[in-house]
C-alpha cells in the first residue's frame, strides 16, 4: 500500500501455490531484502540496480522484470487487494471510522511484528528522497481509487461521485501525513495511535484544543 506491508493472509487462507509462484515470491523478497540492506549501508542514491542484483544473486534484468524502478522496490502496493477484501468483509452496520481503524490496525500490527525496521526505513525514505516520495503519492492515489470502489460497494454510491472521491483521498492523504509525521519525529510515537488520531480528525473535524 505505502509505508507499510498490508495485512497478509494466513497460511490456511492462502491457496496452494505451485513451484513457479513460490519462486517468484522468493525472488521478489530477495531483491527487497538486498535493497534495504544496501540502502542502510550506503544510502539510497548510492545504491544501484546492479548492486541490488549482485546482492540478491539475480541479474539486473530480473530486478527490472519484477520492479520497473528502484522506487518500486521500496514502495509496495501489492497487498492493496488484501486490505480491500478486509474492508468488504466488515459488518454492513459498522461505521466507516471503525472499518478503517480495524483494517489499518491489523495491517500495522502485522507490519510492525514482521518487519519493523523496514517499515521505518520506508517512511524515512519517503521524507528524505523526492523520488520515493513521488512514488508514494502515486501509489496512494492508486490505492485511493481502489478504496473508492470498496466504499461504493458498501454505500451504493457512485464510485466516481465527488463525495466518494473527496472522502477516499482524504483518508489516503491523512495516512500519508501520518507516515511523514512519524518519520519526521524519529518514529518515537506508536503509529497505530497516530492513525487513530488522523481518523478522528476525518470523523470529527479539527480538535478545539491542541492534543
């Protein structure tokens, strides 16, 4: 999705995968692991696709086959469909604030449990590196369009209506600012609490006093 790895299915929920699919997943993960390690060692700009390929023990053409750009390695949206499926699975009478809180907290809990340092690295790069920030905005815009579809299914509203466009992109913009705030403040706060605060603003409006 963006600054986090979205909620993943459990092994029992996943359909059985063939050797080819497992190999693809392994290769993608090897490329990402190599990229994160190199960036930590020498910085983003100094890290090249050739170095990533060498560290991951694949060819540069293989890296490009899986990821069109270096920014695509860092900013991932491959789990968006999983998150949107969770949105669709929530009870029909549940408020939008509660739906979003549940989905975001689930995603964050899994992300921080599985790869907390990678999550922090992604948010830091989105603040420090213009190209990563631009890719993050592009990714969140695409996720916002998918969120509109899920919202439309639940509400019966036209997914292209102004109201749904504004609401969906307000959510995504708020999450992006949470990511930036978390990185800019040295990741000192619990990001789950920051997401809750952002959703409170969308649900209730600006607080009358400074929190």
